[in-house]
C-alpha cells in the first residue's frame, strides 16, 4: 500500500558559537539534499551584555537578511555542552522507554532534574533488550539558543548535538571504518575533543573533553575505549580517525593524531551544514533536546490562534446562517415533519448501537492484560531498599524477570529478596547466589522472579 506524503519542507539549521551565528538552508529532493543558502552573522559584543541578549541581537540582524517562515528549523549544542552515555533497557515502545528513564534519571546525572533536559535514541534492539544513547544537557544552555530564536519569530523544532550530526554524515559518506572492531572518531572543535567509539556503524561510547595537550587527549581516548569495552566485552580495538572542520586547527589535529589517519578538509563539512542535512533526513528516531516547556508554550499559542480563528469563523457563519435561516424558514417548516419521521425510523438503530457500545466496554474491562516491563520496573523500584542498587534488569514478557544488583552488605540484599517474595507480582523468587566483590566489599547478587499472570493476580484479590 503506497503512502501519500505531502511536499517536503525546506530545512534551516542555525548554529551559535563565540564568533556569531551560522545558517544553512537545504531542500530535500528524493534521496538528495540541495543547499539553498548559507549565511553567517558575527556577534558585535557590547560591554556588560549578557550572552542571551547578544544572541538575540545577532539573530535579529540575521533575520533581516533571511526569511525562514516556511522552513522547519533545527539548532544544536556542542558536544562539550552535553553528557552522553549508553544504557540497556527492556525492549518496549518509545513511550515506555521514556517513562523508564523518567524513573531513573535522578540516578543518571548529578545535576538537579529541574536544571537539565534530556533525550535518547535507540541504538540496537533485540527481542528482550534495547540499547539506547542518552544525552543530558544544562537546560539553561539550550534555553539561551531557543529564547534568541523565539524572540525573532523563529521556532526551532529540533535541538540536536553537532558531533553526532557530523558523525552520521561521515558514516553516510563511507569515509569512516565500517568493520566490527571498536573504531573511534576523534572530532576536534575549537574548544573540545569529541570521542565517538563505534562498531559496524553503531555507537558504543561518546565522550567530550576540553581541548588540551596531546598526552591529556590520548589519556581521554584510552578511557573512552575502556568504557566501550565494558559495553561490549572482548571487542578488538580498530582504527582511530581524527577530523576537524576548522582549518585553523589542522596543524594541531595532525599533531594530536601522531601518525593516525586525519580526514582531509574537504571531507568534513561545517557543523551547520551537517546538522541541516541530518535533520532533513526523515524516518529515523533521533535525539531532540528541545525542552518540554517550549513545546507547551507553542501548543498553547496554537490553541489560542485556532480559538481566535474559530470565533471569527463562527461569527461569519452565524451571520450567514441567520440570513439563510430567515430566507429558508418557510421551507424548513415544510421539511420538519419529514425529519421527525426519519428520526423515529433511526431511533431503534441508535438504541441498538448504544447497547452494543456498552457491551464492548464491559468486555474490554474483562480482558486479561499481560504484565508490562514498566509495571514490573515500578514495583521493583518501590521495593528497593536504600542501600541496594540495581545493575541489571532482564524482562521476559509474561514469564520472568532477572534482577542483578549490589548491596553494601548481604543483609540488605536478603531484605530486598524477602520483599520480592512478598510481592503480589511474583509467584516464585529464586536467589541466584551472592558474592563479595574484592576491593569494594560490595555484595553482588542475582535473583530470578517468576511472574504471576495478570488474570491470576486479579483473581487472588
């Protein structure tokens, strides 16, 4: 069955840096993307001017040169402004994955939840497990850019991460290693070195460090590769490729590479072009760090606009209807009796449909629903003692869940297992053994919990 798609929108990417604001607009045409226009607007610093105010002044000058009203807009933050990590969660739909992260986000970042914005994208999915890339950023950093664009009437739909957009475009060009080893892209910006470890095109680890001397960068690279080895044990180290889009950094990047491969200037396009191209390619679930409050503001503004237009339309319709009513009043009276007869004829069918609807609702309430991964994770989180942390969660639908964790002492682990045994979710709880980890003194444990079916649980109540 063929899908009918509307005419694709032009895209505009807007990127902020210390020097100014850069814009690239592109138009999708089939599988190709055509750059329509590229422009930059330098900052004109004013003593004592806040960063957000400077962004707004520069954006206002740029707006006088560009009309982006018909474009979909994407902006981005740098890799050094975001913290990325990979996680494994039970396989389920995107909505439940988001709810699982909402429950765990306090333990995944040292920052207060109200000060951050986060998003994720799936990397690999199996029947039981989904590996995701989680990105966390300071909300204030994102809001500086959004506020500047909103102030001039530009409303970005996506907040991306520049290093990930560049990585994906380099993969599409085929200039990065494609083997199943642990390959690394070291992307050097004016302020940071961004490390992306990948295998067969799939990201294993992401890290950014402030740009420094060669020894510091090398140490950071080794630590990032170790993190990737934890993610996929036994993976053989592959090639390391250095790259930059800034010509002024070429000599420094060559020195950092120390003989490793360095991509040519012509291969790595500017961040703004890569971000525009990456956003314009549809059909793939990507990270979006746009804070929820901006989405809500736009929704409310759209509702107000629709309501105002509706009121105007209703007023116009009322006037027309009144005139029509006065003109057609005689005809309507003649038709009244016919309408009443038709209503009487249809009333039994309407009553029958109401009864059928009630029957369907009753049947739906009696349907036995399977336990969801989110329900089990919620129950386990509530039972978790303060001194016990989970390190693994393997869920098999309607069968069992295997929990792995660590506790400061064996007594805390046993307390957690005892709580699980008293839970109405599980029909059987089988400890899988405990061991004390050398060095830390932590008690590692594993427990297999057999799930009760939802119908059996309801029947026991």
